[in-house]
């Protein structure tokens, strides 16, 4: 099922409670994204202005998972 994921890059524009972030994608869309498990376990801090890689499902293009900070 990994083949069904869409990988995009974006910039964090707002930090929300409960490890949620508003991210502006390269296509000028804004989505809600949460941290992946590895980023939570290793306490990787994400702040506004950070470039991130997002993994999205093709079924819901308004939500995603942050899998890497660039």
C-alpha cells in the first residue's frame, strides 16, 4: 500500500495544538499535517518557516503526515 502515497514538499506556516501544523504546499494549497511516529519518538522540533516533506493519501488531499524536516 506504500505505492498509494503522494509525496510533496511544503513550508510550515502555522503551529497548532496536539502536534498539528498548517502547511503551504508548493502548489499553493494549504493542508493540515501531523507528525509521523519517528519524528515524535526522536523529539524533532518543527517551527514555522521549516521546509518539510509530506506524505498524503490520494483519497483525502486536505490532510497529511510530516515525515521529514528539510
